[in-house]
C-alpha cells in the first residue's frame, strides 16, 4: 500500500485547504485510496479567476524570456521525475507504468517546445495601399483561460493546453477531470516550483459544477475543453452566449482500413497498438477495423491470436500489457457495448469475458468483435475501452465510404502497399488527421491536433497552430 495524497486547490500560488469528501481509488486495486479530493464550487472558481485576472497584466507584459525559462525549467523537472510522477499517473488512471512514464516525458517535452515558442511570437510588416503609411501586425495575449481537461491523458493534455496559454502571456484556471486530479496537481506544483508567479496558474478540483462555473464566468476570456461531445456542445453554447473564445476536442470513432495488399503482420501490429493499448482509452483509438475481403479472415485470426497473448493486470506490474479501465463506470461501458454488439449479431472472437485477477480492479479483457455491419451501434458510438470491431468490405471505395460514414472525424488510418490508395485516402478521408501504415493513435506534440465534424470545434490544438487560439492579432497603422 502507498500513502494516500491529501489534495488541495491551487489559488493565487497557494495550496488552499478544503474538505475532502471524495476518494480516488486505484483502478488496479480498489482497496487502495490514491487521493482524497476536495469538491470545489463557484466560490473557489471565483477566487481562482480573480487571481488569474489580477496576475494577467504583469505576466503578459513580462519578457518572453521569463515565460520561456519557467516552461523550460518545468519541462526539465518533469523529465527528471518521470518515474515518480509516472507511477502516480499509473496508480490514479490505470495506464501501465511504461505508458505513465512515457506520458510524463511527453508533458515535459510539450513544456520545452512551448518554451521555444514563447520567443517566436512574431508579427508582420505590410505595405499599405496609402503612400506614407506603414502597417504592422502583432500577436497579444488574450487574458484568462479556463482549461477543462479529461482523465485519459491526465498530465499530457493539461500540459498541451496550459503550455501555449502560459507561453503567450495568458493566465489560467485549470479544472482537471474528476478521476485524475492528483496527476494534474503534480504538473501545477512543478510549474510553480519552476518559478511561475502567483495567480498565473490556478487549479480548482471538483465535479461538473466547477466546469460550468468557468464556462459562465464573465472574466474567463477563453475556454479549452476536451471530453464528450454532449458536454462539449454545452461548453460551446455557454461560451458563445457571452462571446468567449472556445476550443473543443470531443472524441472519435476512428477507422483503420486494411486493404488486401497490406503486409499482414504489419497490419496486425498497427491494429493491436491503435485499438487496445492504453486500455483503448484514447480519443484517437482505432475502434473500427474495416478490412478488405481477401485478407479479412487471416487478419481477424492473427489479431485474435495476438490479443489472447496480452496480459491484463495491475498497472505497476512490469508484465502487464493492458491496465484497468479508469473507473467502474468506464469498465461497465465496455462490457455493455460488447453485449450490444453480440445482440446486433457480432461475433466475439477474442476476449469479451471478465478477467479474474488476484487484486480487485476495473479490468476489461481486450475484445475483438467480427462480422459486424457499418450501421451497428458498436460502429457508430464511442466505447472508449479496449474493444474493436471488424467490418468486411469488398473494395477500397466501399471501405472509404464506411470510414467516412460516422458523425466523428478525428483520426483515420489505412494499411496498404499502394501509393495510389494511400494518397487518395489522405485527400478524401474526412478526418483531421490521417495515418498511412501507422496506428491511428499516436501523434507528435509539435504539430496541429484536431478533427472534423463532431470531433472538434474551433482552432487546432498543439504545435504551431496553438498561437491562433491563445493570442489575438492587432493591426497597427503608422503615418510617417
């Protein structure tokens, strides 16, 4: 057993004590309490926003080198403490230790990337149509941002939202996901240790009422949200009602097309990674495997065999391949959709049962469901677990039509030896990100992230695209 953390809010650079009526359990062993968590509300949000608003002028007016140095130091600290923070992440969220450490390193690299971007905030000099007049553009910080982050990447996503906001001179109020506030708190603590001034980054722990208070607050200038489509639609409506900036990432139902000319071993490895690792709890996971008829049966048999060889177990066990779901509700969602698929006529060829392990936890056996049709619920609704279904098709054109035939459009992949089909897929796939001979899950931190249709709304996240959301452009005229 490991010591239980006593979490607090972070407001105006200080840890603010509060009652802790909520307990976060270890998904790998539900006898262990990882953290006792406060339940914030409107009062805490008001205090955090007031602190962020007061800190904004000095932070926005600071030398970009100051902001760069803080982010760079914080990135170094995260990477130095990758094992300790990664272990906490795995205990709290359920990812394997390798995945927890890897995500912590990713968060550190995100901070370091935006440390560089803080020094590259540039404008333009333009010729005016009027003689004797010069025109310049410059980017300026917006103000206070509310960041509402999910539990599936509990340090990487808070980092990729907070880092550009801070790099470009904004201040932040972070609302981490209910199941994983301890990992988010570790990020906030590291940034303050690295020299972040009081009030620049605040965190309020709580339920949906905290997020709603941020959405409704008149002094929150922008909102960045990652979560479900239903909640995201409400965030957008609330932001639009008071003309605040808004950026939404809301999941996917991502296709992976496997054509007859694909290398079988490579296709199976790609599907295994994209569909099942991280317990399938990735918005970019490939949950729909659209497989051409000539390779379908061999692909299904080979993938099922690989799945049977995966070890489901506690996140910190070095032999574990698939950790638990983050919560009992998330576990039950996976099993409910497996039964829905069975009821619709799908055939479970691997998994589908509840693993019996020594430690009590929220475990889901990685499950492959074959012989499904495009219109089934298993192929149109997001499961967010280690569950994938196959759809048999006769041609590339049929595969592409099915791939594009859902309301989501985040990531889409194809496995093929045909350059013609690969290039055509990149052009015609209705997704924000396309992958050729790669898993749909797994993206770089220095390039834009986002989707189409109901997967995303507003400007792109990450990389060089982040400046569009976290700054506004001022145009300045000068008569000579």
